[in-house]
C-alpha cells in the first residue's frame, strides 16, 4: 500500500502516523520527494483500513498496490483453471454451451427442451426450480418438484444440470445437482458463499447488477478461500442508464477477467438483453470476444412460458445459433 | 395494462392475441384509432408477462397502468404510516435520529458511544454485530457477542437497538432486537424478506446499490404481504459513474417515495458518502428534503475503528450536527 | 400518444383536458375502462409536451406511441442505407475497416501508419487533427497542419480520410475531408449538427458517453432533417460504474440500432476500452455481433504517441486482427 | 506522479523506463521495497500520458498525486471566490436565488415572471433564448428576439439576466448579457470554453450529464486558464439507472466541490428532477447542504409553457419556497 502525504506536513504528524502504522505490524519505507512524501507499507496490509487512512488530515491519497484477491488471482496461478462436470470441461480452451428454459414448468416441457438442446449441441441443461422474482405475487418456481423434473430430464438425456440456489436452507435439496448457480442478486450473500466453499461441486457465480470485476472476484474468493476451487464466473449484464435492453452486456469483462483471474468466464446473453432477437448476435459476440461458454434460455413455447418468455429462443433458433457459435469459436481459437 | 399494437396488424392476428389474453381471465377493451389499435386489459394483470407481450411481432409496446405494489402503495392507504418502537415514533411527522458505530467492538466502546449519542439527542442506537464485507479476509463482526453488547448498551441508556441481520439462520439470535436492519446487498434476498414478514418487529429496509424505487417498494411488499406492516425505508446512496464519494446519495428519492408510499423514509448519509466531512451537510440536506429520520455512524475513536472509520463522526461532531438538524427540521415543518 | 387518466377523475376535469388537447389540433379517442380512462391522441403530437401532460394532477401517465425520429427510422425506410465514400461502401452488407493513429503527429508517422493499415486491409484512414482534451494543458492536435498531413497520406495510399470536426468555424478547413467525424462530446451540439446537414459529405456520428439510442438517433435526425442522409452511427462505449475499462462497450446497441434504423453502425473498440489488449477481442465481438465496420487506433510507436498510446495497436497487431475480423465476418454473414 | 512497477521487473527494463521518463524532463525518485519498486516523478508531469505508462508490461499501476486543475484549485487559492454581478454577489457567504422561465416566450410572459420572482426575493432572472432540444422538431427558442425581451425585463425590474449560449458564433449577441450560462451538453465544448475565457463576464457552468467533478473543474480550468476567473459551478443532476426523476441530483457534489475548489457552487433542482413537486424539497436540501445559490424555473402558466412546463413552479409556489430557503440558509450559516 502506498500512502501519499500532503505537501507541508510537519515531521511530528508524519512520525505519529508512521508510529500508528508500525503498531499494526507493518514496515514503512519513506520516500521523501521535493513536493510530497510517499510511504510504502510492507507487510499484511489487509489490517489497514484504506478509507480511514485516506481520510486523515495529513494524507493526500492512498493506493492499494496488491489486489485483495488471492485464490482466484492469475498472478499466483498462471494456468487457466479447467472446471470438470462429468465429461464436460469448461475453461482452458474448453468451450461449453448450457441451454434450457428459465423455469422448469412440467416434465414434458423440460424433457422436450432438454432433448432439443442436446440435439443442437448443448452440453449442459439449465432450468430454474427456485426463482428470484421482484414481486411477491409472481411465480417463484416449482421448487423441490422442479429439481425432481430436472433429474428426470438428466436421466433422459445424460446432460448435467445447472440450477439456481437462493437460500442456504435449501442446500440439501441440491445434493445431486451438477452445478449450483448463484444469481446476480446473491453475488454478495456472503454467508451463502461461505457455505458453497464447503461443497465439492462446481459453482456458477453470476456477476451482480452493479458489481465491479473486483467485487465479483472477491465473491469467488469467498468460495475458494473456504475450500472449493471449482468456480465458473458469468457476465450477465450490468445496470446502466441505457434503457433499450434490460441490462447492458459488458463484454470487455470477459478478456479483463481472463487477465485478472485463471477462472473460466461464461456469458448469459439472455438475461443481459432480455430480448430474444438480440440473443444470437450477443452470443456470437461473446464467443468472438473469448468467452469460455454461453448460458442461453431456450423454451419450446415462449408464448406460454411462465417467466422470461420474451428472452427465450425456440429450439430451432438455438440450433441455428449453436452452429454459428461453433464456427466463430473455430475462427477465434485458430 | 395497455397494449399498443403495431400499425397494419391483421384482424386475424389481433383476434388471436385477444383470445390468448382472454384465456388468462382478462377483459379486453379495444380502442381502434386511425394509426394504432390500443387494447386496455382489465382484471388481474399480474398473470401477464409484460415483457413477453411486448416482444410479440404485432405489439408495438406495453404499458403497465397500475403499480405492482399494493400494501405499501399510498393510493390504497393515503395516511402516513407511523412505525412505533417503544416510545419512539417514525413517520407521519415524527422524526428519528439513529446513531452509533459501524461495528460493535467492545462493551466500553458501545456503551460510551450509546451514552454520547443519547446525550446528543439520538433516540435509537445502531451498531453492527454481523457485518457484510466485500472481502472474506476482513473483520466480519462480533456476531452473537456483539448482540449481547448491544443489549448491555440498551440497558445502560434505554435506547432501542437497530442492527443488521444477514441470514435467516441467525434469526433467533435477533429475538429481542428492537429493529432489524436489512442491508443494501440483501434488499432482494426474497426468502429472507418473506421470513421477516412473519415477525412482529419493525424492519429497516435499505435500498440496494442499483435498485429502482419500484424495486425497493416491491421488497417492502414482500415483507408486508407476509403480514408485517412495520417497514421503514432507507435511502443510502446508489452506484453511479461518479467516483469522488463511495456512492451517490439520491435525495430526490425521499419526496418521491413519500409520493408513492405511506411508509416512513430515512436517510443514511454515512454510507452514502463514505467521507466523514460530507456527513453533516448531507444529513442537513436530507432533513430539509423531508426525510423522516437519519441513521448516522458515530465512533468515539474513528482512528481505531475496525470498519468504516473514514465515515464516522466523533460524538462532539454528532452533537453539533444534531442541534442543526433539529433547527432545520423545525423550519421545514413550520 | 396515449394518456392514462387517474381513477376517479371528474368528468369536468377530463373534458377540460380534452378541450386543451383539441386546441393543439389533435383528435382525441376516449376509451373508458372500468378502472381507468385512456385518451388516444391522433395528429401531430410533436406539439404536446409529454412531461407537462404527465405532471397534471388528473393524469396517471403518458406514453409515446410513435418514435420521434422519422428520417432515420427503419419503419419508414425498410432497406439498409449504404453510405458510399468513393469506392468504399458501408452498410447493407458492406463492412468497413477504418484505422489510424489517435492524433496526426508528423508526415512520417501518418504516412507510415497509412501504408501499414492499407496493407493490412483497412479501407479508410483515421487520424485526429483537432483533438478534444479534458485538460486545457494537453496536446490538442496539429489542427490545419494535421489536415494537410492527412491529405498527403491520402495521396500516398489512396485511402479516404476520416477526421474529427469540433467547431463550426473550422468547417471550411474540412472541405476535402472524405468523412467528418463528430465525437461523443459533440453528439448533442445541435447547431453543429444542423450545419452538417447542409453538407454533401458522410458524417460519422459517435454516441455520447451518457446518451440513449433514442438520443443518438435524434442527433442523426438533426443532420438528416437538414438534408444530409449520409450518416454512419458509431458505438464507442458508455459511462457506467464499471471502472476497469475507460468506458463500457454496449455491443447490444448494434443489433438494436439496426432494428430501429436503416443507418450503418460501426464500433470503436479503442475508445470503448482504452486498453490495447482488449481491442482485438472487442473488435472480433463487434464483428460477430453484426457491426458494419470498425474504427481502430493504430500507431507505429505507441510509447511515443502524443495521445492515447495506451489503447493503440501496433501495425503488426492490427494486421493479425484484421485477418481474424474477416474470418469472423465471413462466418456471421454466411 | 507515482509509478508502481510489477514484482520481479529486471533492472534493465526498469532503467529503460527511467531513461524514457527522464527524457521528458522529469526527476525520478526510486523507492525500492521488498515486494515492489515505486518511482516518484517530480517536475511537469502534464507531459506524461498516465494511461500509456499504466499500459506498459512492467508497470503495475500509476497514480496521479497532484490534481491537474490549477486555477480553480483551492490548494492554490484557499479563500472562497466571490463572483459579483452588479450588486449581486455569489459565493464566500453570499447566497443567490436565480429564477425565471425555461424559455422566454413573450414580453408579457417574461416581464410578468420577472416581477413576480423579484417580489419573491430572486436576485437574478433566468430565461432561455437559445434552447438545446433533443429533437430537431422541437421549439428551439426565440433567439435574438428572446435576448431583446430579457433586456426589457431587466429594464423593468433591475434584475441581471442569466441566459444560455450554445454557439461561439452567437457570442456578439450576448454582449450585454450579465451572466452567460453554459449548459450540460456544452460542458466539454472546449473551443467554446476557451472563447469564454477571453470575456470579462461571469460564466455559469453546468455539470454535464455524465461528468465527474474533476472533469467539471477541468472545464472551469479551460475558462480560467484563458483569463476569465469569474466562474460559477452548477450541479444539475447526473444520469444514472434511476428512472423516476429525469436525472439524479448529486448533492454531495456541493460540499465536495467546495473542498476541491474556491469557486461558488449553485444547484438547479428543476432540471435535476424534472418534476415540479420535487423542486421545493430539493431546493431546501441544496440550501441545507451548503449550496451558494439556486437556479429555479418559474412560469406564470406552466400548462401553456413552450418547454419544461412539467418542472416549473408557479410564482406563488416559488414565493413560498423562497421564504423557506431563507430560513434554512439562516440555520445552516448560524
């Protein structure tokens, strides 16, 4: 950590600050310039409250030098992490397509969609059993029954299942789920993240609506610091002033996350845009931009979907898209 | 709900849509204009997926006419709600000052601060026992012990206590807490909100970092629809591009929420700005703008605070501020 | 325009509003529902101040039915516009690569870069002679001399030149410039836009930092309504809370603008990200997402560039990128 | 400027960078820590492209130590600037109320409003003659005739006039205008700012929709560096995801700007909210938060205003507000 002192600070006040910092167990390197004094703090700076130091009368500014994330930091783990779910691999050159309906609605629906997306080349099945809804009056998912229907679809197709967990207390229902998804609204549900760290199961962690990349990585860090290193990051759009689409897909996050971390990064163009006809161009863009995979909503009958029908592709649309995705992927990895 | 059809839609397609909407149990009023056809939907439109209808080929746009929130809607409950906590009242002309440290750190600290803020005119004591932290490596609060220390401070001063709950599983520890605070990151933790609806205890609900006023009210709706009508809303800053302050305090939310809802609205200038010297002007601004109260961080020794020292006032600063707050309040309610 | 009245409005007040609207020359269709009354306004609603009507005591809400942009609206002009600059075509299936340095610095520099980008397949040369700079103390471009150097580079390579105009008073200097670029900060410099409408010259109009797609189209409308229909739109990133990149590239704007308008849409990944190593993935993403072209900063010696060196590609990097762009373009237009 | 090098950089590369920086005329102080090397750059660092240095392979990060604004920086000019317009003073303890219609519409209108706001205590008259409008089809002001009507209103009331300039070429029409207003959309119209620096006339500079405080101060710097030190800053709302109000009023900008700069700071609650009934609470909030003045839209007949009627107060509403503003001002300056 670097602390820049204001011009004209008295030696007494400077020594007082240095004394206080030393009591926190740090070594202090003083660099006295003509116009400013810079303190370099060496040691475990995680004990220092950056904002507090920055607020002191004699301090001009404070700068963190090392990133606060460790386990997910590429600096300490240069090779890409490959997350394996049965035979499916994600990251490190392995690209995954996950598809399925927003909500599981019936056995017929989920099995039909599962077969269709498998035929189109998807390697995993998504489907919500527990649904976070802004309104208490909206359909909130079939819950345990929905999980049961997902298991049936898995049995019928062999596709591993990805589904969202909202609440620690439901955890035991998810025992044989292949990948647990943590939604944008729970990205900073820290107690939940800590519990996930105790599992031996991949976690699909979605970026929150208003979270920075650093915050996303700190949430991955919660899971990893508790022992579970199988984390897949997911960009799904952020909230901005722009109002034509539900969210603003921040695709530059993909190469930036790859720079900062060794974890795989996939993209959800369905929630990012909220509009079915924008899903194919954004899925292709994400692929070209280096994503390690896509998670896409597909419904056999969007007109009668119980949620998010507006952003769902029909199976034949998904199939046409999947083919183009593979072709783009081939070009960018050539 | 109003559905505007595109120009030139065939009668067949129009009738198909009307048929589908009728099956959802709605009555449809058709208004045929020269350039457009407008469908007015009457009945329980909560079953209709607005986004889906809006995405149909023949639909130009959809507009929701009635707000989706009922229990907290001023239209159905014109008088201000007054939330009572013992002798303390909030809303409907009653102004409250809540003060205390970010985190409870020790008996001496919390009792000292409690006495100081009481002497300065605060009517409730705040203090965090369970702390949400971006980093898994940061101090996360004294937990059960912190709650115990708050009880001691309450006993010593008579001030009711306000403290944050992060996790349903901790609920029983909060049995004798006077007001449960739900932080910005949990504003859309829907399962948690539902549980709070079953309590007979006031809830201080903070607006999320990137949540609209409608979403805040829908979260209040979750609590109220489950039976608990004692909700206090709290504006605490939103996330924007602006980078000088930690968040951007959205003060216009105060009169706007009063327009939309009968619930009391208080303001947290400490978290909104993150900078101690901005707290007094923003506390005064919130008061002048019509807030029903303030929640302010006060620490007897900000230099040694375990969290958020940078935004904490010293007791004497709080005391000077409280006096001005009362004077401003007197002017605006004259 | 649709005006929804509040529940329980008296007939007298309703008739008063209708009378006022009729005086503005509109026809009013009244649709009386059980819970609300909806007024459909037919005629030239551009004279009606939507915000004013919406603020009236008896009005619940107002909704604009027809878009306020006409000339650039795809509804009235279903075929793609193809903008021609000499032999170069943009839009309607024609893809363009524009490349060159942020600033023109010397004859040697601009000619070297022009030759290199031409060899790599670029069809137009970009280069700033008049530079908008946040600080009055920064290098603001070579101005008239810079334009002269661009002309030399054009002569040497045959590449048409694209360069930014900031000020109406400089317009005559731009007489033989091939494409005039209007930067993000001038997107709503309405007097300037109107002047551009009188020219017979293509305009490259960049989206402002905080402008919606509708506002971008309204600015195109300023140019087109004054008579110049040769407008190329450019997405170059918007300002959000996200702080790892200079701006947030909003790629979904590309297909959305294609839906709303017949004008070509290109993407500037250099300004959108501000980081050279993010330019290739975002250029490929933009191509896959359906952009009609790219505008990319290339500098032969980024270390000594007078501005924006951090986001410039070296010629060899651009050449490798251009090849991949062509391959991706081939896949998505197959 | 502080440059932090990456861990493990070779001495050769380090010396190469130091050599390059020295060639730019800077002195370099090297501080070698255990984990990192920090370079302190002393001299005229305005020649160094921070982004470029930050993008180098061997550099971890770069931090600017001194603010890039000089003339408006409080560090170099600790006393508040007081801008005088005839007898009216703004800043340094002097509070100003500016009021009037959005647009000048007729002699009767502007004179009536001018007399009314004067009677209510306003010290200056605002009124738009040149109006920036998003749509080319909207009313754009009476232009020269509007300025003439403002002069008549000034003659009738003695109130100095404040009106917006959009275009350098109109400058001579503004010769006897008392204060030239630069709107949000022109905050970074740098050529215009430079011209304003040559005038001997106060400039009211509004913050752009998506501009940081630093950018606002850099724009003030353009004016001041060209010789005109009479700049009044104006916060008028920023663009965020929040959609209930037209913009989000960022009131913490007021004390923050006072901290950074010696220039007066006023607030425009009319444009910030766009909703008349939110103007009084936000005007009072701004006053309590330490603003040096207010600029408020007042119209004698908002229903027939040619623009922004929705946000205009009636004269009697303004009069009631002005009285409360004075009372709040008295409390906060006591």
